[in-house]
């Protein structure tokens, strides 16, 4: 139908315009209108061929044609990139969840069906926790409780090494920092906090890789100091409760421990031929050692890692962001303004404790077809969250890629990795044990688990554009669960 084709053309132009809303010139024009048309044309054909069906039925046709279910299932069941995954995605008006695999693949499926992933499986968010820190700081700034341009020491005098560093600089990774020791080697919380208070501006840093946990760790103390609340209490009151996130924890209740996807027993293979298997992560503890030392299991949330959440809660979190429930439209639209990336100087384009679009797709947490103001966050354990405030598209990935897998293999040992016909990669350790290799997960997951699903969300958004008059005449918010 000519009218559908006209809508496709105008929508491709809209997507391109949104793509070029990026702050930096080098983040713009990474795609052309023709690129967007190539993304939309398969969806247009499906919509035209099913124009007499309901919107829900057309969505089902788009889903089946995308091949997303088979791609994700292949990644989990054949490539074994992780024991399982819970992926949520969609638009402001329509959300979908795909649960695949098991929480822990050391248990056989016949042992218990409770081991299947679901929307209530609890995952370690790892560095996605930083988004909650960023939002907390922005809420305080909006309420004029803090001034982002004031020096950190104005509010936290016990951090004297940051006397010339502003809150905004910590929030945006603009100030390279270092501590006098390693927090992950501290014997207890008191020693860890003493090391953190030694933080100073790092004059020797080249600034090429500005991403760090340290700024977010300090900002947690800022939130507590000015609010008079523990960090988790502040997040619970100002983010979780208003977003209907009822299963997001720092300290997991005992009755929920059987729903946690484990993240330990992962391996490290070093250059000298030595290896180790990490057995330190106990049930209910987060993987990040710094967050554990800071008291995560006892409810003391750190600013950089330590939160656990579920697929259902990540849907509600994404929806709350897109609907400006916890951040204003202006705050959300400037969350991913690049503050660090410089063409030819830094490969990390970062915003307010989140990723901005990197001009090189391989180095980018943000999928290029999304808008220039899209923010993304990723966790070491296998989590990822993407929010596109201009196209009203979201994506979240919860997985535990570190569970019983090799998470580090030195480049000099990479030739020992074997790739099977089904795509699974393994390595045999000196003791003869064969383990799945997930050391390249952050790169492999984009093609396997992220980009195809986001492209399907763009199709769903295009469908809503075609039927926007019909959708606007009724309450169209809907949610669908899928399991493979």
C-alpha cells in the first residue's frame, strides 16, 4: 500500500533526525536514510501482507519473521554464552519478555523446573547499578539539595584529595582519579573506606579510558550525607517504589535465594600458564569484590555495583524512565551527552555514569540505529540496559555469563580456545577440565543477544507509527511473556 510506504519514508527520516541529535559531530551521520529504509522494509512487507489482522497479530508476525527467538536460543543452548538469559524490550506502549535457558546449567533440567529462567529470576546487575547512582544524584540536583558544579569536598570534607574535583566531573567521568591502594584487597569495610577516602585527582592519566568505579563509589556517600538516608533507602524511596520495582535488592531475602542466578565458579587463565577458579561468591552475594567488602550482603549498597533485579522490574524501570517518572524529559535526553570521547583520542564515549554512542560500532554499547541521545549501561556479570528517549525504545539483558565459565583468558593463551561447529567456544585447563569460554562475551553478545532484539523493537515502533491513530484512541499498554 502506497500509504504505508509513505509512512515508512517519513519514519526513516524521523529515525535519521533522532540519530543526529547526538552531542558530537562524529556521533552523527553514522547511518543514512537508506540504511534506515533497509531496516524497515522487511517490516513494511509483513505489515502490508497482514493488513487485515489486528495489531497484536501483526506483532506476532514481526516477531516470527525477526528470527530473534532462534538467534537467542542458539546463543544460550548451542553456543552456551550463558546458562540462561531474560531479555526485555519494546516501546513505551508495548513490552515483551523472552526467557531462555536455566539459572544454573550445572543442574540438569530434569532436576527441577524451578531452575528455568523467568521474569522473577534474580540477577546481579553489576555496573548497571551506576545508573541508579546517576539518577539519585540528578534527583538531588533537581531539588537543589546539591549543586553539581560545587567541589566534592564542599559536601564531603573527608575526601580531601577531591578538593578541586566537582560533583559533575565525578558524575561524567571527566576527572581521572586514583586511590592509594586497592579496595578489592582490603581486609574489611573500614579499611576499604579508608582507601576510598585516599582518592585523588590522577594527574598522570592519559584520559584514554576514563571509565572507573571510583567516582560512583564516592557519589554514594554524597547521597547519604545530604539525604540523611542509607543509599539503598534513598534509591528505594525515590526510584524503586515509584517505578513499581518490588524485587530489586541489595540484600536478598532468604526466601528469595533459590531464585538467584549464580555468578561464581568462573575461571581466569594467565599468561604464565597458571589459572584459578573463583569460588568466593556465595549465594546472595554480588560478584563485585569491592561491593562485597563494602557490605553488600548486609544491606550496605555501594555506588558502582551491588544491586540485584529481575526481568519484570527492569521492564518497570525502563517504562518509568521513558515515561519520565523518575527523571524529567530534559534530564533523560541529556543523560548520554558525551563528556569524554574525543575523535582519535579516546575510545570511551561516556555520559552521566552511562555510555554514549561510540562512532565505532564494535566499541559502542549503543546500537547505532538508535537515537543520538540513547544511553546504555553494561554489567560485567552479563547485564545490559539501553534506553532510547527519542524513539521510545528500550532493551534490557539479564544473564550470568560468569557462571562456570572462563571470563579471562590471556591473549597469549587464546590459541588454546577451541570453537565447535555449533559456535560454542571452550578451553581445556592444565588439569584437563574443559570450560566454556565467555571471555569475549561483551563483544559476542551484541550480534547474538542485543542488536537483533533492538531491531525488532524498531519494527514494533514502526508498527505503532502506522497505527498511531488507532492506538491513541484506547489504552494500548500491553506486555507479553515468551519462553524458549
